[in-house]
DNA sequence: TGATAGTCGATTGCATGCAAATTGTCGACA
DNA sequence: TGTCGACAATTTGCATGCAATCGACTATCA
C-alpha cells in the first residue's frame, strides 16, 4: 500500500485540490488503490503531502465522479466495480457513442478522416506487435473514440464520454482477462468499418456498427466473467482485495 | 439577491455540506441564483449560515455537476445555459431514455403498468386544468420518465437521468416560453403511446416513440428560441442578467 | 457464559486564521 | 490624453485546531 512518487507533482500551477483529484483518480484506475479499500483522510493527506482541507474537497469531487463512496463519519471507500455495473456502463456508452457517430457523419471533414485513418493504421501495427505492453496498445483505441466524440460537436456528449468512471470500467474490462489479442484484432476491424461508414457520411450505418462494436465487447466480457466464475482463477487474477 | 429562509434547514441529519449542495442547487434551478452570477464564498457562507470549509466542498461538488464554474482565485459563477447546451443535453437524453424504454419493455410488470397508467391519468387531468401553476403540472411528467428509468433496471442510467443538470435544462426549456398548453397536451399523448407500446412489450417501438418525444421537444424549443430572437422579448422575459 | 451498557480511542466534520493570488484603482510618464 | 506600471484591498487557497460522532473494548450483570 505504499505509493511513492505520487507526491501530487503533476502540474506546478493548478490548484492543489485539483492535482489531488488527478493523483487519487489515477491511483484508483491503475489499481494502486484497490476497489473496496477504506481510506482515511489523514493517511491520504500525509501520503500526498497536503492538508486535509483540499483533500476533503477532492474527495467530494471524486465521490460525485463515483470513484469513491463516502460513509458519513467513517471516511471513504474506493468504489467496487461489479460486472453488472460495468455492463450497465457499457450499455450506456454504446448509445452515447452511437450518437457521436451519427453526428460525426454530418460534420466530419477530410482532415478528420485522415487523422482517424492514421490512428487506425497505428492501431493495426501495434496489434501486430502484441508483445508490447498493454497500456501502449490501448491508448490509440481510446483516442479513436474520443476523437469521434470531438468531431460530433456535442460538448456535453464529449464531456460525458470523458468521465473517469468509464476509464475505470475500461480497466476492469481489460484486467478481467489476459487473452486480448483476438478481441483487439476484431475490434480494430470494427473501427475500420466504422470509419469506412463515416467516410461515406452514412451516419446510420456508423451508429449501428458502433453500437454493435461496444455491445460486442460487453457481451464478451459478460461471457468471460461467467466462465471465469466456473473455473475460479486458473492463474493469478490480479484482484488484490 | 436576498434569499431569506434558505438557511440550510432541510434535514437536520445529513452532513452540512450535503445540505448546502441541495440549497444552492435548488437556488440555481429555481432561478434565485441566475445564470452567470458571480458568487463569493464568504457571501454564500454567511447567507447559508455556515463556514467556508463545508461550503467549499459543496462548491467543488456543484462544479462537477456543472451547475457552477470555478474561476481559480476568482470564485465561482453560476453556469449560463445556452440554447446549444440545452439542445445537446436533450439529444443525449433522448438516447438514454430510449435505452430505458427498451429495457423497461423487457422487465415491466403489471404493477408497473398500473402505476404508470395512474400517473398518466393524473397528468391528463392536470392538463385539463391548465390554470394550475406550472410546477405542479410538471411533476408527474418527470415522474413518468423517472419511473421508466427505474423499471429499466440500469442503475447507472437512472443515476445519469437524475442529474441536476437535466433539471436545470428542463427549467430553461419551460421558462423559455409561456404557451405550454398545446405542447403539454401533445406530450401527454406521446406518453400514452409510449406506455401502450410498453404494455405490448414492444421495446423497439417504445424506444422509437420516446426518442421522437424528446427530439420533438428539442425541435420545438429550438424553433421557439429562433423566433424569439427575431421578436426580441415581447413580454418580460425573465432573463435577469 | 452470554449479552448489554458504558467508556475510551480514533476519525470525521466544521470553524478559524494566515498566506498567496487577482482585480481594480491610482498615479506617473510618454 | 492614453497607456503602462505599481500598489492596495479583496478574495481565494490552504493549514491548523477543536468539537461531534462512530466503533471497539471492557466490565458488569443476568
């Protein structure tokens, strides 16, 4: 439970409590602060080298983001993601990104298309080099979805899709099983198909493909967890309580 | 700018900062704190009779809910809703409530149907008595949508659809124009049609109707605002800057 | 022996106080 | 006269300190 070098040193400019939010948020999503862990304010304060005042502001914000839960007079607890919760989130995300596709098809420019193609090209190359560490492989995928939301031009939508809770669900998704390779490859081709639809400004098709793309991921996750429950933890599942 | 009797006295139990959140949130949505207004912490603290510590926690939370904006070292400002923002929110809500319909169709019980029918009956009666004050007429509508989200069984979805920002957008919508009567009547029949589809467990139809229902509201809002911009404020528009 | 009430420690919740930053104003100078 | 710069008042940001509350341990009684 020792986190060194998380001394809230990201930006030297932003308000302290905002930096604390970032630090704790990253710690939760990365798994350094495991789900269900009870946190004491004074402990966190000393860990991050700040006083309790900005820390409490940060905790209130993180509670609203649903990364932690507050237990009145009992501190806070890192939220414990469940399969149902992640599945619910994916269901919502499918609908939201379908909107993004629909709108993006109307507003996309040739430059946008070129940028997205470059992203997918990089994604395809990285999948070939599967031996790379997982994090690097994920980033372009996230960028593809995020870029689409930006193109859509609905600021509220972009904001919703940028929520940390989805990053968290995503990490749950990926830590759930190791054999990502075949799913990554399929996902890549789904991305390509979506972009192809966007190129033809076929918003309806793009939205449909996107909805299926995300629903597909969710289905696979649910099926995988169900199987995992039968064969409980063959190797070491990194579910440190 | 005098708010009396908002002394944060709702519950005597909940943590103080939570009650402050409620109080400020209500003040913003009701319009007592108009959009764009700059708020000073000490002023708010004395207004609500609390110290700045819990107040600041509340402000951080309200910022995350996007009811206020923080200007570092310059205090906070009540968010100014724009037509585009409200339209964007309605677009998102249409998609989310369509999901709710789809899922509700699979899970709805006879009791649920009876409860929803009762709501719509009350709604229909209230529309006949248009002379009633506006707030009372709105509540059952909101309940219909909320109840549907509950039936859907997706907790994240329910949470999203319960956000204060949507209540705020709704108040913008209704303060935008006075002649609600014909729209209310149409909306009521749209609700009836949605429920009818749900009774037949036709999720696809219910979702479609719901999407149109909300898109319709949005379209009317946009058209109305456009007209209003031509004939600037015939009566006194309650846009107190 | 089991259950219950009381007490103590620890932790959160809130108030106060001081330092850092910003905004507005005033004055000097081109 | 207009603009730039410095200063001061105000406000936010953060740290510290005290009170309220919860949980656990112990002791007492049935």
